[in-house]
C-alpha cells in the first residue's frame, strides 16, 4: 500500500511539474506574442509616421479677408478653404506647396456646412441665406444653385441607389427632415426623408461601401439608414437592434457631436463633441465604441500637472494663456468647427488640442507625435494631404477594402497638414520641413491679400514723433528705472509712453506675481482681463532677433495670443525664458531698481498668483528722446 501511495505521489508530483512547465512555457509564449505584437505595432506606427508631416512649427500660412473657418483636401489634388465672409478659395497642391487657383463669393454670410464628394469631383456649400451652391472642383467653377424653402443644416454627397447618380443630401436645420437633390435638376428634391429622426438632423455622413447614411440629430440620436424606402439598416452591419450597439453613447452623455468622419476603409467613424470635449471612435459594422479620448480642460490640467506628461508640458504662463483661450473658445460658435482626420493607413488619428495637433496610434492607443506645440495658435479645423509611398502598404483591411477609392494614392514627397485657427484670418501648413528663421524677411506668413482701403490709409499716415528712451516706475515699494527700445519696438514704446503720460497706469496694481519668473501689471481692472492700447484696439507684435528673453529684468508686453497687445506688461526675474521669444514683444529692460523688482516678486500671493496685499504703480515718469 505504501509503495502504491509513494508511486502515486511521485506521479502526481511529475504531473504537477509537467503542468507547471507547460504553464510557464505558455506564459512565455503569450508574453513573447504580446511583445511581438507591441513591436509590430510600433514598427507600423513608425512607417505610418514617415508619411505624415513631422515639423513642430508650420512652414507657411496664407490669408483670407475674414476668419478662416473650414479647410478640405480632395482626392483630385485640390485644397479648398472657406472663410466667415462666405468666400471659397481653390488651391492646387503641387509637388512642393500649393498654388492659388480661384476665389468665389459663394454666400453673403457665414458658410454653415460644406461637403466634398467621395471622388473629390464636387463641392457643396450651404448658408443661412437658404441656398446650396454646387461647384465642379476639377474645373473650379460654380455649376448650380439650389434654392431651398428652409435653412440648410448638414450636407453630404451620396449615390442614389435607384439611378446611381451623384446627389447631395440636405437637412432642414429646424425640422427632422432631409432632402435628396440632383445638383443638375433645379430646386425640386428627388426624395424627402422624414421617417428616420424625431429631431432636426445636425450631422450626416455617407458610407459608399455599405451605401448607407450615418446621421445624428439635435438630441444626440445616431441612426444608420439606406437611401430608399423603408430607410432600413444596411446589410453589411452586424446588429439588428440599436440596443446591441453603443450608439446611445451621446444620449447617455447628454451631448451632441459637432463633426463626423469616416476612416479611409469606412470601417471606423470618429465624432468630436465640444459639449464634453471628447472624441469617440466607433466600429461601423457593430456600432461599438472603439476608442474615446478626453480633451476636456480638466484632463489637460491633469496632463500639465502630471510627472508623466513631460512631452506635453508647457510653461505655466503659456499654459495659463492657452487655458484662457480654451475657455473662450468653448463659449463661442467657432468651437463647432473642430474636427479629426485619419491618416491614409487608417492607423493614426490626428486632432487639434490645447497642446497642439496630436497624432494618436489607434493600435497602441498612445500619442506618438504632437505638431504645432510651440505655436501660439489654437488650431481648429484640419485636413490632411497625404499619399502612400509605393513601398508602404495600407492597413490590411484597408488594402482588401471593397471601396476602390480607399486604395488609390500617388507618391508624394510633401505630405501637408492644413489647419485653421481660432480667430485667425489665415490657414497654416505643416510639412516635414521646419520654417527657415534665418531668412531676412518673414516669408512664413504670406500676404496674398491686398490691404483694405482703411489699412492702406493707415500705412501712409505720418508716424507720430512720440519716442521715449527711458522711464521710472514709482511704486509703493520703490522706484524701478527702465531703458526703452523705441527703434526695435516703436509701437509698444509709444503705447507705454502715452499711457504713462496720461496717467493710465496710476494706481494700477501688480495683479500677477510668480516667483523666479515674472511680475505683471498694467491692467486697470486688476484681474488680468482688462486694459486696451492707446489706439483703442490691439496692436501688432514687434519681434526682432536682437532682443531675446535671455536675461532677467526684461520688460515685455503681455498678451493672449498674436496681435493682441493692449496695456498690460511684465518684467521677468528668471535668468532665461526662450519660450517667450517671438510671442511677447520686448520693449525695455530694468537698469536700476532690481531690488524693488525682487521685493514685489517675493510678496505672498493667493492661488491665482495675486499678491495678498496690493502693490501699486503710483506714477510713471517718461524721458522723451530729444
């Protein structure tokens, strides 16, 4: 009996040992497979990034007469830009850069919606003037006008399954109705769709592979529907009930998306929502949520304060400025212009954020690159002009896609990302080349628009002979002596001198003090939100390579972005602050009274960096040039 038990124990031990060996081998195999997949994903990401713009700063920018609202790139090699005054500009993408083609005054007011056909041949624009304009992109000509009895809401180009003709789908902004128009057959709709939604339709996008429309209404309801009666689900989806999907995500979150875009293979679609500052990516066939990215102010604050966010972290002053701009943006209608784009491989997602334009890998769910991080602009609407090099294949499912357009692409050595920005009359181009700062003249921002009559008259007005060379700030803690730079920053010096002589700064407090960085003043309101220039409006920046923030006690203009100088200014106490260069105009330096500067700097402050006890400017005495 004992020998049997012994043999049984030995067999059990051997069995357990073999089992543990197999488990260890399986674990090693799983770990090896996981590492291999991770390495493969990283390799694919690197190869995809080689086909994207890589410069941290934009190479060039071009003008409109009003704020640029939308930009689009077509498969036919055209770039289309639209501005708030209703103008549409056509540009042709060249091997290097772009070339202007033609401009149209498409509408009398703001263009509220636009759509480019899947083949890149046609453009439709809509406005509150109750018209939809149709353009032939390749021939850059307006070929039709659709007059509607309603204010158009959303647009998209579709293929009518009954006669296979290209039509434009137009929604009513005030009713849950969509109309199908033939762009060549006048203003009478071919079909009226009024059985899909119960609230006005805000967004529509067409999937040519499934011959299906994805739409979102004012309440956040997402629907899939075919273009013919009974407007049922397409055959290519893997669900029969919406409860089997995540398409109720917007209803649950009580938010409404402001843009929708398909991936090149039409297997995924992405939605942005300014209500909760989130980006959601869905799998089209299942309706399941694939990825979600939180770009809220709270999430950005966490990144800024986190030790792991070093690649995104900004200087505290710059982050505060961007945070103020973000709050202002979210309250404005321009926030709805924000969108996302997929790269041509379908592996990467690009979208504008507070930190710049993020490039996220959908395989690893990580940020692999940030474009425009040093730029002061808040980018909004983006479009990618990119072609697949012959030696890099697209995502496997993209290569096998039944959509022929998804496979097309020609070699390009100049991948370009086009961007609009908040309150900017320019659109910006990111390429694989950094701007050339060594050039004598600034060729980065092209002045392709003629000046208005008012601008021309201001340009020929004789300059005022108000040039100050030095000043003394009399404060409640002592005097600060400053030398001014009227030759390098004439407008900033004139603004400072006139305000000082008029007593504008008398009694104004130092409202922001950051130890080992700077002291700021010049706001009559005392909270950093007030003040204006002597001209009643913001004035231009004055940058010069000869003046840098490379030493303490530098006097510079405070602002909230390019060309927003008013009355506020600050004095640095840090040894060097290169991140302020070419963002804040330097117009003077402290030559005496640095001890007073440090007294102000060392004052106790609250959580908003405001001194607990007021420190004020009593007066400023200016010495004029003779």
